[in-house]
């Protein structure tokens, strides 16, 4: 009998985390004068990667984005369907995949999942989101420089969110130390 690529417990974690990211969308976005609002929801991919690891975390974000794209209004402000994926915030949404992946890779490869490692992982996750989000935003504004400048408004809130994500992930890993696979020891 063939073994499933994603055991039931892992599948459940992916689904629950996708739902958690959706719940974060209940908090309305804060318009700041640009085309992309400040949202709480982008802490979800950081937490997904930091808590579930890169495979399950990225899968949770992909599931969330897929069900949003088919029309469920799960993004902050009740947005859903294809429009958000072709608008000014599209790069940041697709960046969530890279954010969860990068955060999860750093956390999984860490010898100890302590706060400094988790802070580095979530910081790199935010940077990964910006690497995709800012150029797309800049394209909508007509200039990469304008995209960079208008994205500066996100930095203070994202710094707070990455610290919160690191602290929460640290608490979860302390409570559930076997949630992620152990690093292979080098003999």
C-alpha cells in the first residue's frame, strides 16, 4: 500500500493554519494613502513557516491563497477572487509563499529554535515578502523607487509582527518540542 506524501496529522496542521491565516483577515486593513493597506494577516505566513516548517508552512499559505483565488473573501477587508492577485498587492500575496518557505527553512535548519534564530527567520521571511511585493507594487506605481518609498510605511508594523511571530513560535516550540523534525546529527 502506498504511503501518503502528507500524513493525516500534517494535512490537518496545514488546513488549520490556512484557516488561521483566514481568521487574521477579519482584522480590517488600514489604508495609509497608498494602494496597499497595512494588514495583520501577513503575520500568518511567518507563523506558518516558523511553527510548521517550510513544507507544511508553505502548503498552508498555498492552500489559503488557492481558496482565496477561487472566490472566498478571506483577505483583509473581505477581498477574494482573482482581483487581489493581479492588483497592487499581488506581489505581497505571492511573497507570502516565499516568506513561509524562507522562515521555515531557517527554523528547520537551526540547531536550537531559540528566540535569536526565530527572529532571524521571521526577519528573513519579511524580507522575502518584500523582494516580491515591492517590485510588483512599484510596477503599479510606475517606478520601483516609488514602490520602495511607499512600502517604507509597512516597515514599523512588520518589525512588530516579526517579533511577535518569533516569540509565539518560540513558545509553541517550547510547548511542543517535537512539532518539527529533529536535525540529522553529523557523525
